[in-house]
């Protein structure tokens, strides 16, 4: 689920596309290992907001570079920013990780010696905005190394040894495109798991969702996000709220640990993680509010297919005994059918998945790429936002399908304005050879 998404999307997705230049997304090098190297090295990247605009997405990934260090509260941290063309910023605290200080605190740095004291303490992160320039920062002794796992660099036995030896509140596990921040006791609870396999699986899940977003190829506009996706273990949420996603992170309470930190469960029962990561891939222009918790599951479906999961839309409901296809399709084209109110969340997903069934597995990747190139404009709080975004959905999916999909959306009760219908009609496309509204798995 997404948390207060209308409030989160206070900036529009509109904006000029920003070309990326192939920046790496691995965590900063020289994170704390047995040798205790305290100099953190990484490269400057376009800001997370620039990347969001390039990708035409609703939410940002994180600007943070993982260092693998923790700063205790009210403890002066001396650090040295080494000479270079870009001066980084320091950030203390993982988002929503501390019940007393949910927002990370940011501190601008200067070249040379700096001293920072944070009242709450927390995980130490760095960021630098630029285009591949090298950044090097040495952290003082006040920064304490946490149990830190880096896929390809840290062995499982070494990580378990760190869990025993490094008495910090947090542990961090990383891979290219992934930061996983968890309570140290949580990591210790599942220390017997294969951390290498776990992080490799996280990296694969991200790669599948990136591919579903059409992020491949040589064109800079289609390169993968320069920044990683931040999975954060939080201690509690408000009543009735489970996992959620906001700009820069995904939050998972302790009830998710048996999937977040367990390889087999992440593979076979990880829908919640796949879903929240999907929110950080959703594009903005064709996502009216009613689709926020629906189109996100296109990415979850793709991960499930890649991992050999039973297609979620073929699983019977525990109460009705019907699959979403079986319960949704008889309602299509009936009197008073309304997409927003007639169907449940998984039934709504059937409509979007029918476009995959009708026009191929590359349907949604192609749509993502087209949206990035044309960057259709819509404001998050405009009075006609829902109508405009449904109109974009109809016209852009018709273009990708090479067929006029107006009748398809009518059968599903999607509210299309006269302007939206005219825009699709102006494309001069034929009717689809097979009615996609009849398709099912």
C-alpha cells in the first residue's frame, strides 16, 4: 500500500526528462569490514528527483549511499571530505526507523574537516548530486560499524560474526540497487538464513520490476534508476496499516520479517515486498487514484511469473471460491458497471492483465518507454486529474496495442470523457482482432 499518496505527490510528475549517464547503484565502497577502513568512496549521481522525472514515476528512490556505520545520539562525529569536484551531504537515520525521529536529518558538509552532532542518532548515509564525479569521505571514530553484508563481498559466516560482535541497534544488507536496513536483533533472529541467496533474490526482484518498466537498452532515458531501493524494517505502524511506501523508501513492520529475511518465503510468499517495490516503479501520467493499489500489482505479477509463482489472478478467493477472472468477467458490459465501484482490487487488475494477455509480455515495458519519451502532463491535484489520466491510459494503451481500445474500457466501466474518446478516435486505429475483455488465464 502507499501512505497518504495524495500528500506525497505534492510535486507533479511533469518536467523535462533528465538523461542519465550509466551511474552505478551499488552502495558506497569501503563499508566497514574486518580491516576497518573508515573512508567511504562513491560517485555523484543525478538527484533522486531528477531520476523520478526522467523515469516519469510517481515516487522517488533514495538518494542515500549506504556507509555501514551508526552514530549514537548526541555524539559529535568528526569527518573529513577529501578534495573533489562535488561536496556531499550527510544524513543521519533511516526513514521511519526511529519512532521519535522518523525523518532523517540532513547536514550539508564542506570540503575538509567537519563535525556533526545529531540529537537522535541513527544509520549514517551520504549523498552527492552530480554526474559521476568521485566522492571520498573519512568518518571519525564516533561512527560505529554495524553488522554489514554486501553481496559478492561479505560471506555469510563473516556477517554472522559481525552480528555477535557489533552491538549497534541496526544492521544493513546491500546489493546493487538494494539497501535493506533492519534491526540488529531482527537480523540475528534470522542469521541462519543464506544472506547471499537472500540479497541475490532481492536484486533479481528489482531487476524484474525494472524490466517490466522497460528499463533496458542503450538509450539514456531507459537506463535503470541510478539510485537503489531502500527496504526499511520499522518497529510499528499505525493501527490498520501494514507495509507502506513513500518517497525514498519502503517500510516493513516486524510482522514482515519472516518474509523479508527468509529466502524461500521471499520467493514464494513475497507479494507484499514485490507490491511495495512496485509503488516505486509506477508511472504517474496514466495512474488515477483508483489505480494506485491496482497497477502496482503489474510489477508483482511479473515477479511472480519470473519466480514460478502461481498466477495470483488464478487463485480462488477464500470466501467465494472464484478466481478474480471468474468473478469479474460476468460483470463486464452490464448495466451500471463502474470500474471504481463494481470491482475489487484484484478484479480491477484483471483489466490491466488482459492487455498483457492480448498484446504480449512486452506491452507494459513498451508503454513505460513511450511515456518517458512523450512525458504527458498531469498535475496531482488538478480537478480533472482522474479524467485526464484515464484518458492517457486509453490513448497510450491503444497506441501500444495498435488497436482502438475504447470498447474494451467501456465494457469495464472506465469513465472516458468526450475528449478522451476523440483523442483515441483521432489515432485512426482498427478494433482489436480479439476482444481483450474476454481473455483470461
